[in-house]
């Protein structure tokens, strides 16, 4: 193999490695679960907004090509264990921005059926530049969303 071909291959390998190291901008926002509970995560409960199962210690992302995944969305969590979903929900009181992310922290305590099961959790909401735009308590969700972002 010639030196020129080898150099070209090394440059291509470097470009591919850089692409793997840096996050893709195809995800409109991500949700990280740093708690002891598993969650059903919803972006405003819209039919086209993000909805996924995020286990303890894991994360989920909303693809940017989905109409309801463009950010400016309240993130709601519902705890679950196998075959049981809580009747209670909590949400971050500020909307996640496009290409931002939301991280939940803490411990849910007691029974999954208790109204205050996850009242001690906190949330950090980051904008697309990585700045924290909210760091505090979750709000208990007691109603229904009347307007979805994809309407």
C-alpha cells in the first residue's frame, strides 16, 4: 500500500471517529433517568410527541424528524414496575428546548400506588447550549393537556 493511500485511510478513520464521539443533532431532546424508578416518559401526552419507557439509569431521545419532538415541550414521567403503572405523574415545570435535555434525580419512596411516591425527585433542564435553565423540584401532574405541540 502506498503512503498516500495510507494517509487517506487514516484521515477517513479520524473523521469517522470524530462523528462517533460527538452527539448527533438528529435528536430534538433527550431524557435521562438518574433515579431508582423506571418511567414512562411523555412529551405533553401528545399522540406525536415523545413517549417511551426509560429504565432507571438509562435515557431516551425524541427523534428530531418527528413533528412533536421539536422541543418547547413539558416532560411528564409516570413510574412503573412490571405489570403495574402508577396512577400518579410528575412533570418538569419548564419546557425542554430543541436539542436540550432533561435529567431526573433522586429516589422514589414507598409504594408505587402512593400519591407522594416520587415527590422527592428533582429535575435539571438544560438548553441546547448545555446551560441549566431549571434545577429544582418536580410538579405533580393532576390533569390533562389541552393543547399538543403537534396541533
